[in-house]
């Protein structure tokens, strides 16, 4: 009996409902997850039995290739979709694919179920298309079904970003498939002599494992591994059939019939025994293994020489067919050790991947080519190294490797092409800054300007000048930055990329100078980049505009921009900017007192390049500090060390201020006077108004009063004793903790009581303790702190998680919870997952029931 029929009725019913709803134009997304062998593919095959008469099923597959096929699962649809989409897929133009795919799926009265299997193996271009569909599925006659192995998703897996997008989309359902019960295994075993209880004990109910062990049919010795079970079945084949099976096994996907025929002309007769024994599934269009684990078991059992020979056979067949996907050629060339083929097709595969936005795949192809140590002319080799460096920079790859690749490109360009050398030096400068080496960045930028001034190309020179302006602006050398940025704008006035880049740098300089038009200049930089489809410059504009808005307490601007910027950076596959924007989002949550949201955002950048990691550690550590986490000072010390190494006020000032704050919250702690003094001297020359004002305040608290120079900032007001004005400014901006901090300095008990109420609501225990002590000294009756039942509970839920579980108990959806708590849907999803884990529940209903049993729903 089919395992799908046994214990998948509920899932198939969900699919049937979704397909009927799609027929009315109300599409949806189904995320089907589970371990290998759990029955995801069987469920997809079962869809045909529940489709409406007018419906159609399209299935694409992601394969376990060393470097995934670009748009691979969508290219599987060729032959089942219209001419326009077919042509777009053949050309690999992502924008054209998106346009024609939407038209293909938007067929009135013909609902489509588009299933993409094993998306944990998808390339970036495919993930980008799926993001596009997820956001629009609710308004299409479409059911988008994505299957994946959730137990293989490490923290930085690219699929996690897609799942985050899905969590914020409309009409998304999740199906996590469970293992077979003992009763189901007994039912399946009725026709077999194998002991059902023993099968269940060995397989733990994994449907694929159960099927394989039952197929072995040996009651005396149940195989201990699936590899043994598969090997036993392969051993029953005649040698010719087994040989064909091995040749097909090295292809990590279903094998098209033309390729089967190319590998073995008399294939059908030879494959029949393997099909009869349940190893293969044969259709008129393709031949595939019944399960990926079966294919792997066959490949793993092959001697290395036979694996290489089989890959060579597949490679020869692919090369003999016009228009074949270059990523497949490169995969089999690598498996076959065909160095010449890698060198010929690898660069093309990298270019195809980059053009489609699959930057990780482009990096993998370029690394493979360069690993062959090709003997090339210097310009050709330099181009490969530079492409590798730029693609690695795009995805936020390890900075040492990226810098090394670009340095190699620079050395190869020397003595050949001065224009290429100047452009390469400009890139080296940018990459060195991201790697945390500002001195090396400046040296490369200076050389780039010298080389390009002599070469006579105004466009390249303008970009080099803008790059140098950027370094000056980042270091706080505002006047020099503004002069170079203006010069770059004039030289590159007809080039929107240069104009956007230079405007961004000009705006950073204006910010240090206190220019009121700063935000307007940033907005123009962003508009120019978006209009010209320049994603890198647009991402950078989003980052800087958000950060300056936060520094100027324009939290409304940051709140509007950040979701747009995060989505744009994610869609554009600029991982480093995605990480930086997440840090900006963490900073917004920190400033508004939504500290539960700081860690989920900041943790995206804990492994980022040094500048972004420094910022992430600072905001994370400061949120820890205000909650009383003893690990906070260690985190902030690490941020300080990184900031000093980077040498710029934008990193040094926040870390020094945080360490100083730690000293005020713990009377026995180091007041950080040395760090504050060093930071203040740097900010005095190169810092912004906000940086200088905050440092002046904390220096005063540490016992060294400095002049504020008329700075208009709440910290400067507070340092001058104008606590009421500071409190009002922070209240208006939405900075709850700083508002309470300012009120706490008032001599009036009523103000301090108000501050205490805010601090208790925030969970800011260290400062709340100090305010309570101050009130006692004034002889004021001090309210008790939060009850122990609200600080802790039998399940160890945080206050925010308690809010979430109470709303779950009311049947509130994630979207509604997000609206009520004023957080993102993705954040709600994280909280729901944490609640389920802490309560030991698998469903929302079970979590609510468990919370009720523990009395958590009655807590107030």
C-alpha cells in the first residue's frame, strides 16, 4: 500500500482545498518540510489525484549538483509551458523569466500547482524567482508547493531568507511531514514475512526506509542500513542492467530520455528489471530513481574509477548536444576530472550565474576554474580573479580570500592596461575597507586616482575620485570628501552609477558638517540608483540613509526605509548590504526599546565583515547591558577592540559610549574614562554631532566635563542639566529608554516614578534598581518591581513570548499578531517557533493547551 495513501490524507486534503481556491484566483503557498525519505516526493505525486479537472501540475527539481543549475527547476518546465516562458528560460534573463512566468501562471479558470522539489539545493536565481512568486501567489490562480529538508538548514543557509519572505506573505501554509506510525508500518508489512515491529524499530517510521527494508523481503536478517538494502536489490540485477543503473546514478536528477538513449541505446529492456524492483521510476520523458537516497547509495557503492568513467560518459553526451546547460557540463567535468572542459565552460557558467543573480554559484564556478591553475595571458587571468573578487564581495565571502583575489588581479593588470589597472585598484580599495583595512584601502584609492588621471578616462577617474571621497566620508574627513564628491559628480554627470555613488558620499560629508539638506541628498542618491537599476548603489543608499535617520532621531524615516531596503538587498543578492541593513534594523529596535527584536536582526551580521560585525556586536551588547545580562561587557569589549582596529569614529564612538554606560549601571565597574577620552578626541576631529554629544555626556558622568559647543542633541541637553528638554526630545522620537533615563535625573520623585514605570515595562533592570535606590534615599514609597511570575514562568518564556502565546490561544494569525505587537511577521514566526520549542508542542493549538495547563494564559 502506498505510504501517501496511508498517512497523508490530511496533507492531500489541504492541497486539494488550495487547488480549488486557486481556481477562484485565491492562490497560496505550501511549504512542505521534513527529513530525507519522509515522503515529500510521494506527496507531490499524489497531487494529481486531487487536482480539479481544469487544473495542471508542473514539477521542477533542484538537484544535488556541486554547483546548482541556474534556474534548473524552472528549466525542467520546458515542454510543459508556453513559448514565451520557454524562450526566456533558454536565454536565462531573470527579468524576462519573471515577466513571462507570471503571464504563464495567470491563466483564468486554470489553476496551476507549481511544485519545486528540494529547494534546499536551489540556486540563487531560482530562489529569487520563488521570492517573486511567493509575494504574488495570493493574487494568482496558483498553488506554489516547495519541498525541502528542514533538518539540513544551517543558520546561514540561503533558503532561510526565502522562508523569511514566506513568513511575511499572504496565504502561506506549512506542512511538516511526520514519520509513519507503528500501526501504519504493520499495515504495510501485512504481505511481508519481515517482522513489522523490528522494521519500525530499525527505521523509526521513515517511509523510505520502511519501503526499502520491506522490499528486501528477508525475514531472517533485516538490513541494518539503507545502503545494504539498496545494494541487495542491485545485486539481483543482471550485470548489463546494473551497469546502466550505475551510469544513470551519477546524474543527480531525473535523466531525460535523450540522455538515457545516448548512454545506452537499448535502455528500456535493460532498465525494466530495475524498475520492477522499485529502484527506478520510468516515464515517457525521463527516468529517475525512486528516491535520491537510492541514487546516492548506488553512487557511493561504485569504485572511484567506475564513477569517473560514468561521469565521462555523461559529459560526452552533454557536449554532443547543442544548447546544453553549461552548469551541468561543468558539474560532470569536475566529477570526471576533465580539466580542459572546466577551463572552457567554467567561465561561461559563472557568467550565466552572475547574469541571473546567482552570485554564489558564480563564485563556485570561478573558484573551480582557478583551482585548475590555468596558464593564461595576464589580462585573461586577471579578469577571472577580478570577477571572483567582485562576486565574493557581493555575497560577503571571507574578506581575506576576497582581498587576495583582487590583489592578484591588480598585479596581473600591471604593465598591461592602465584603464583596467585603475579600475581594479578602485575595487581593491573598496574590498580592503570592507575587510577592515582602511589604510590599505586609502593606498589603493590614491594609486587608482594617479593611474586614471594619467590614463585620461573621465568616467573611470570620476568613480575613483568618488571612491576616495567615500573613504574620507567614512573616516569623518568631511571637507575633503565633499570636494572630491563634487568633482566626481561633474566628471560623471552623464553616468547614473557615478552620480548615485558620489551623491551618497556627498551626503555623508554633509552629515558630519551638520548640513540640513543631508537627507535630501541621500534620497536623491537612492532615487538615481533605483531609476538606473544599479542595485549596489541603491543598497548603499538605503544603508546610509537609514543610519543617518537613526542618528538624527528620525525613526519614522528609518522605519519606512528599512523594510524596503532589506527586501531590496535580499532580492538583489547583495548579502553584505542585507547584513548591514539588518544591523540598522537592530539599531531601530534598540532605540525604541523593542529589545526582543535586537538579537534576531543583529545575528545576521555576527559573521559579517569587520565593520558590520563591529556594529552588530555593539548594538547587541548594549541591548544585553540594559537588560542586565552579565555577558554584555565582554561583547562590548570585543566591539571596542574591533572599532579601534578600524580606526573610524563611527565604530569607536558607539563602543566607547556603551562601555561608559556599563560603568554607570554598575558602580563597581570600570568607568571607561580612557576609552571615552580616546573616542572623544577622534570624534572631535572626525565625528558627527550625535557622536560628539553622546561622548560629552558620558565623559561628564565619568567625572571629566567637556564643553558641548552648543550642540543641539538630547545628550548635549542632558549633559547641560536640561533633563526635561532631553526627555521630551527622546519621547517625541520614540526612544523609551533614553526618555526614562532623562526623567530619572530629575530631582522630582514623580518624574523618577514615571521613569521607573517605563524601565520596568522595558525590563531594564539595572537602571530600574538605581532609580529605586534613589527614590528610597528621597524617602519616597517605592513600588515593587515586576512580580516574579512575570519575570519567569514554568516554561521559561520571555515577556514577548508570553504575549505571543496568549494571542495564539485566541486563534490569532501571525499577520494579526505582527500588527498587534507592531513587529514584522518574520519576527512573530521566530517567537512562535521559540514558544513551540519551550512548550514542547508541535502545533499552535498544542502550545496554547500546554500554556493553559501551566497557568501562563492567566498571567498579567
